[in-house]
C-alpha cells in the first residue's frame, strides 16, 4: 500500500476469485508446489484416501484454533495421525517452549504411528530450537506419509522439512485445504515473510457508520455477543493499540475479560488450553499517569517503526482498537492488513457523530481503494464483517 490517503470499499468475492484463492494460498499455484496433492477421480481408492485427508485436515484446523491464543510467536498448528487400523490421534502446538503439534499427536498414537499418515496444517520443522525437530520425531515413529496444508516461509524451515522427510523415504503431499490453512495462519505467515505483525483494525459502529455521539459518549454501541467476540480478537493478538485520545476519553483497560478459551483435549498430557495470555498494550501518544492501561508502551514515532519493533519482539498480530484518529492514521500509512467491523442495528441519524475513521480520505473516486469481504456473521443483534485489504495496483 502507498502512503497516500485512501477510502476502502469492499466487495464479495466471486466464485472465480474464491477458486483462485485456493490456487494461490501458499503464494504459488498449487500445481507449482513441490509434491502437491493432485485431485483424484471420484469413486477411486485415491478419492477415498483424499477424503480422509480432507477430514483429518479439518480436524487439525479445529485443533489449531483451540490454541490460537497461546502459541505466538510460534505458529498455531494442528496435527492428526491416521493409523493403519483406522484410529485417529490429534495434537496442537503447546505454548512457547512446549512440544509442537506433531509431537503431541505422535505421543498419543504411540506404536500405531508406524505406517500411519500424519496430517498437519503447517510444514514440520527441521531445526533444533527449544524443542527438537519434528521431522526427526516423524521419521523415528515410522510414519509412512505426511500430508501438509501449507509450506512454512520461516527461513529456518522453508522447504527443509519436506526435503528431510523425502530423503528419509517418507511420502509427502502438500496443498490439502491450503486456502483454509493459509487463512488461519495469515498472521504467522505474514510475520515470517515481512518481519512485521499482521495489523487488524477493529471498528464498532451503528449502521450509519457512527462510533460515538457528538458529546463523546460511545460505550456499548454493540451487544455483549459482539463485545465477547472482540475480546477473542484481543486474545488472538499480541498487542492492542489505541490512541491517547481514547485513553483520556474512555480510560480502557484493554484486557481480555468476556471471552473464555475453548476446552477440549488437544495436548498429549491431557491438559486443556484454557489459559489467557493478556496482550501487550500500546498507546499512540502519551497516557495519563493514572490511566488503567498502564503498564503500556507509549509511542510517538512513525507507525511503521512501531510495527518493526513489535515484529522484532515476536508479535505476529496487533489489534488497532481505536479511536477513529489512530485507525485513520494506520489506513493512510498503508499499514492495515484487514478490518473487523461490528455493526449494530442503531442509527445516530446525522453527520455530527464520530465516524469510523477520521482525518483526510480519498479526494477522488480514482483514489478509493478496494478490498474483499471474507466473512459475514450474526452476533446477537449485530453483524460482524471481515474485510481483507487488497494490495495496490502497480503504477
């Protein structure tokens, strides 16, 4: 994105675009990926096997979602082992320092992992970090085939996991449910490719696009279900960013309170991912000494430099919560990757309420930029709309 002012408009993806996204999910056409799973003829044994992989990948995606709030800066990965006797064993990544998803699933499978198919959302690692390489555990367990959603762009992996498995005689398939996995891991993949966190701008407004009354009052425009969902966004983010004006007006705490993490046994030791790691709090400007947001990072420099710092410190996703001034600054700086907009069935009925974004916008229709509506969801009486930001057209 460029640094000029812009106004965002969204459109629903066409069927052709959705199909294209499936092909482009890992940055390459699926046909160009090494060892890509090919479509099988319906009714053939290969089609039956492919259906098992799809079902297992769905289960792996669900397992990864259950730990989304705990694993950063590591990727939130799910894994399923399909044993030769038809049994399935599921694992998900532990918090930093703990076993990865593959090791959890293999530990559950035990001896039945020999000759099995291992289905994982992300390419297994092949380097020694705080835990040993997952490729070594897979090979040692005697797994016959590994099915991968997307390749890992991290320089320490980046195809090395696939190469190590192949060299050991393990069959590898890449690209199963790639679009869904790419969407789930968007923040992690973006961080590894750019060094910066994925930036989500959260907006809550009436259907006529107002976020506060002229007297400044703004709390509880949306319902509890929408606010609970917004707290899940906080839990999924490594940092929450607001402007100093919002801190002075609302004195927010910016903690995760309304959302409870999902349960479910996803770790091989039987524990459940029910803890919440509170996000770091960042103020653009200065916060009053007695503000509830403390301790926080107070930032007065360029927003791009702020993202560089947070990315270097391991933040994979940041949530810009307000208000309209700081959100507008992120948009004009070309730093937004997606929007989450909560619309309440309410009308302010005029143009004197606070808008969703403030500051100079597009000065002509040619300057209006586009995006794609990727999801629409009812939350009680409200509606959540997810908007992906499009890359600028080359000039």
